[in-house]
């Protein structure tokens, strides 16, 4: 075993691992990041695999990344530049077969006028809906960067945190408390039904609430995901979504550059197979190559299943192994990146509409979205999936040749376990073709412009990024797997049962999405234990 | 009429009757007004074919607390059991039945891992239902605690969870918000066994087993049997006898109960409820008006909207109250024979729920207002254990059918006929030859239940028993603790905490609130 040269070893150069690495390095530790792939970034990459077209391979939009982290790690200084996109469009097929679209605009009045075209009452209700979602956001936002308390513990820090949370909750007043409880337990469909009438508008808003989940729009517990509409910000523009120039890989690159500039070291092609543990303490890591590195502070960016699988079971309490085994990861999303010879047209969306720079949606009704979920439950990819379609090249010219475009298509639902058998190349291509056929129904010239397609099923996502079962959040985000339950009740504060072994990935609070919060929170806990914290 | 009544209760459902009985015991003068010809609401009988009595809706007793039985002397007033501690038998087309008897699961196809898993599951769930029990019996505390009594109640809830110890407290906090499908996967593999268990969570619910809240409804149902010592029981003479016993008790304490007296609206004066007007035009005044009807009936039918705020009306309108449980009533010329079912088990609780995916397939269409191709059923043959019900070897079959949509289309009648056919075909698959034994068949859809019993949406719990309308939020934030925005107007039915099932708890708690002066 090589003599210990590093104060801390981070396993996995996903965005959370890199965030944790940056904070620890800046706090004065000598940090080494080990990454199994030849590239860094995990699911936050922009790698070119076709001529000179670059795609944001997995994650594709930026909003939820904590601005405090971006500023503290000086990501903008290290080249991160995020371009917010204008809005979006919901294509609507009329009863007479003609097409229209409901655009989404940043400008409040423009948006209102647009909704009014379809339903005057909804236009007014949208203001109430936005206000109420923002209210819920304000309540929950600070909690993202706080370590969850252990409600069973009598330790001062946990009691203080419970008190803080209790006061925060009671502080919003009686009516808001009731509303908040309902918001976190209702289905997105029921929640929107209390405000809106127009089915297409509801679908536009609700579809996003099912992204990455094993739930449908009618499932209780999906309403709170509406928060993502207002939780993020780009440079102070609250609720904005955008594209990092150069694709999502720019986020990882900026993190990497910030890390290296502080003196950190990254080794790629260095996958970790095991954590070396003796008598409940971590001693180092063993690489897939067989090489061993000694370290008594290790932070795992892998999801909880892979993290615990790399620990000798004799070192773990049986109940912990049970819990980790039952942490649910069911992948439900697919991703298709498509290189286009030129810009396709969409039925119902006027040519050159600014809405084209935003998210384009084709699901026509809430029932259609729910049926897509029923397909997933039956082990099939959705016949009529929810698609989040974006053409980033409309506002970021750096990723593809001039005049050409690339389209990002996020698909909900696509199962990790197919009822008909294992994923193979044939099934994968069939899935990709099905999605392209779906899009072609709303874009007649689409197929002719396709130059290349890059398809990812949950199986591909798992193989490439290590995220178990292709679950994009490193674990489902349901009540039993959130806050003090994430990833395991009793070990939900970034520490594993092994002394010196921490966890910093999205399997920890507050969960997935390109947020950086788990990484930052984990680093804070490490520093707290080292006596360097606040 | 000289001195006004202390209380008028609208609706003689079992909760209204229980409320009347408790108020009368405390010396209050009470009048119960029932629209139908007899008392009981969803806990009453109907006459089928040749005069046989059959439970109209609720057909099994499991959650009636021992202390209510004792307080109201229900056994003295006619509550008897034809059978207690019924087992649950999951039927199988090939005869591979599974029998559940409390902690014990029996079935040839069950592996030893599953037998152990079931045992562990049962014990864990018992532990958690016990922890919930205190809060399920009391009036729900307010979220913004106002008085010392509520503080104690909330602390009591916290304490009963803390008492579980660190490991189980953590487990409780983890599983309470889960769905039963995923939770059972942590214990058991056999899908037929899981489906048999899941029935307890699903009957009366609009959700499938994969929806968040199904663990809550499961624990809610399990908690019921912790309140008495008769387990899953069959009341002699049908569920109607239970309501009759409560009515007798109420009358003995001095309450007056009038049937065939539908209420037209509630008289409100200066935001205070002062009485009611009957359909006949008769006006009756009282200090307090208590409604056993569901919130939509109460506020949207019996009260002039001028008296209610817009926000409140919106909340009531948004209540989830579309039932998905239907009821099947069959008269059979003789005992049917279910494949693989020993005759000795014919009197138990029989379920047709082949597996978890079948439950999901039965549930999915209801989301789109469609009927299931293969419904799931909870069946009892009350006449097997209760020979007072039938003569000449005839048998009665009573079944709860899920998931039927609330059908307000113009094809309602054809749909019902078609669905009845599907149900009988389903039964035929499990009991070959049963269709030839049927002399009378009747299916009540949720819409039928709405019309016959006057409950919005025909909903079992009046308002869906789900987190968003539970405890602090049941049935809505403005209707907690039995109170309403109108002074001296209370609710006492299943829409109140804790919820539905034949329990009488909501009725008793409403009476308690009146006696405490919290109205």
C-alpha cells in the first residue's frame, strides 16, 4: 500500500464529488479525486462522440446549482457562463386537427396574454399559482444547505436543528402550515387542479414533476416537485433555467479547474473497487487495477448502494446492510441526443419563435402523462412518453458547427427492467426510434434532418456514470428516502458507519439534480469533524 | 315545542347515532333526523329477493372500540356476533389458496423465507399501528396548538412514537410515508400473499397499492382491531343490527330518532346554526346542529352559499370525494364451491386478488373513469356462519368490488350491466358453476351508493383517507376538530378525523366537543 500522501481521497468526480473536493482543498487539506472513467463529470458532461458535435450527454439544463457554491468556488472566474433560455412551448392539437402552441415567456405580461388566449381564468390563476410555489420555495430553500437532524437523537446539535425546523414551520402561520403539509402530500395533478383548468397547460407544468421518479402525475406526493420551477436561479434571476456555454460539461470543467488551481489532484481511469476498512475505520481504497492507496479520510461520491457494496459486510451492522439494500433506485428515464443538419419546424410553433429556445412539450393531457406512467409500471417504455425537448444550439453556438443544431430529448418513462427481457442493442435502437417517431408526429421535417443519434437507456446511464439502475437522482425522492431518511435513517448526515468514510453524492440530502448541495454539505461535516468547521 | 332542543343531528348514520347516544347519556335533548326509512347509513341492511336481510354496504365489523360497546351497552341492545376472528383467504384459480390468520400465513406455495417475512411484517405493522392508536382515537390536535389539552395530545402522539425506541422510531418515520407495494417487497416475495395483505389498505380507497399513503391506510385498518377483542367479525343479522343497537341505546338515554325526515336546509342566523328546515317545511330549532352528512352535502346542499366564504367553498369543492368501491349482492340457490377451498373456510373472508400487478391493473382504468377488466373483490357469505339470514339452503354473497369509477356518463346503466357481467365471469373463474346458482344479482356502483345513501361520490370515508386530508388537515384546514366556520354547527361523520369504517369514534368525539363547549 502506497504511503499516505493525501489528507482526503474523494471517490468519483461527479459534480458533488468535485464540489466536496474543492471545499476540502480550499480548507487546507491535500485532496485526491479518483474517477473511474477517462473523463470527469459523471452525469454532468459534454463529450463529443460524433464529428464536431458536442452534446450535454446526460444532464442538460442548469438552474438548481446552488449559487452560494458557484460563488464560493469562483466557478464564474473559472469560465462557467450560463445562458438562461427564454421560455418554452406546449404544442396543442385542436379538436379539428389543427395545431397551436402555448408559449411560455419570462416577461410576466407576455406570459399572461399568452395563457389568456386559451383560458382567461387560468391566466389570473397562474399568478396565484406562481406566488404559492414561490412561497413554498422560500420556506424550503435554506434547508437544502443544512444537514438534516436525527429525530431520534438527543444530541444538542440535533435538538437545536429540530427546534430550528419547528420554529421555521410554526413561523409561517396557521394557514401556511396547512398549505405546506398539503403541498408535500398531494399529487401534482390535484394541486394544479385547484388553480387551473386548461389540460395542456397543466400537462406542461406537471410533466416536469415526474422527471426521474417512479411516480405519475396522479400519484400523491408529486406536487412538491413543482418547486423546481422556482427553486433555482442563474445569477440572481430566480427560477431561471439555462445552458452552460459549452454544455453541462462546463460546470464540471469549472469545478475541476477551480480544484486544480487550489492545489488539488485528479486521477482518471482510476475506479475504486473497495474501501479498505479495519475495525470500523477506513484505511484506504483499493482500485480496480489492484493498486491500493492509504487514506484515513475518504469521501464517496458514489450512490449508497455502490458505496456500501465496496465495504466488507462484516464491518457493517446487519440492519445497515438491509436498509442500503432496500434503498430504491428504479431508473425511469431515458436520454436521446440528436445532431441536426438544420433547425426543424414544429407544428403549432411559429418559425423563429423565441419560445423555441426553451423547453418544447408535446404531451397533450394529464391522462396521457398518467398513461405513460402506467406503461412504466408494466415494464415497458411509454407509448406516449413525456418528452422534455430542447435545442440548446439556438442560443449556445459553441457546441455544434455553424448552421447545424443539436436537440436534447429527455424521456419519461423508460424502465431499467424491461418486462420483455434484458436491454440489448436491438431494444435500445427500437426505443430510440420510437422517440424519434413520436417527435416526428409534431415535426414533419424532423427525420430528414437527423445526422446522428446518441441513445441512453437507464442501463446505459448506469454503465456510464455508475448511477445504480440509471436513477438520475442516485435514489428515488420519496418521503421515505428524503431528509433524515436519506440514504438511511440513522446515517443521514453524510457519515457512514465507518469512521472516516463520508458520503457526498445525491444519495444524500437534499438529493439529485445538478445542485452541488450534497457535496458542499458533506464537506462541511468533514471539516466539522476535523475541528476546522463552523 | 317549548324549550329548544340541545342538539339536532342530521343523518342517522352510525356516527350520527353514536353522537346522539353520547349526548343523550350526558343529559342533552337530542333529535336525529334521517332521510331514509331506516337508520344506519352505510351500516344498514337491505332486503333482497325473498325478504332476506343483507348488509347494504359495510359488511364486516373490525374497528368498533370496546369502550364504545361498553359505554353504550351495545351487546345488551342487540349487538351479537355470528363469527369472530375471521381469517382471510386469498382464492386462486388453480386452487392454491393462501390463508392468513393473524400472524400466521399458510399456503403450499409459500417459501419458508416468505413465512418468516410475513411474520416479521405482521409484528412490525402491529407495533406501528399501536403507536398510531392514541392519535386515531382522539379529536385531532390543531396544527397551531391553542390549548393545553391539544398540547398534551400532540405530545402524546410524539411520545407513542418515541416509545418505539430508536430503531423502530426511525423505521416508523421511514415507512409511514411509503407505499405498501414497495414496503412489502422488503419482507415478502410471493405476490399473491402480498395482494391478500394489501386488501386491508385498499378497500374504500381510491388509490392502488403503489401510491403513497397505502401504508397509512393499512396501519389505520390494523389499528381498528386493536380496539376490541373480536378481530374481524360478522355481526349477526347483518350490519344493520349494529346501527339498530346504537339507536336503541340512544333512545334509551332519551334521544329521539325520526326516519323519513329529510332535511332541506340548515337555518343560520348571524353566522350561528339555530335549527333546520325539513323537506316538508317543518322548522325545528336547537342550540347545536350536527351533521353526519359529508362536507359537500352539508355545505353545498344544506346551506345557502351566502353564509360561506369563497375560500371555504373552494376547499370543500376541491375535496377528493369520488368513491371507487362498489358493492355486489347475490342470492345463491346453494353453497358455491371455490376451487381448492375447503368447505370449512367458506365462512371466512375471501379475497380475489391474484397478485400485486393485478391490483394495479384493476386500479389503473379508474384513473381515466374506466371500468376494470378484472376487478378485485372482498367476499363474504354471511349466511354460512349466520343461519338466521337464509332458508332452504340458500346463501347470500356480499362483496366489495374495486375499482369502479364514479360514472356520471349517460351510459351508466349499460356500464353497470356490463360490469356485473364481468364480475360474475370473474367469480366463475374461481368458483366454476357459481353463475348457475345465482337467483338474484345486484351491483351498486359508487354513483348508486351516492344516490341511495346520500353520500357525495358514494365515498366510503366521505373524504379520501390520504395524507393531504388527514389529521391536521382532515377533511380540510377549515374543518378540523369537528368545527365549521358556522358557530354551533359541527360535523360528526367519516369526513372527520380519524376517518371512516364502522367505528363510531367520529360520532363520539363530536359529542365530546359539544359537551366541552368547543363548537
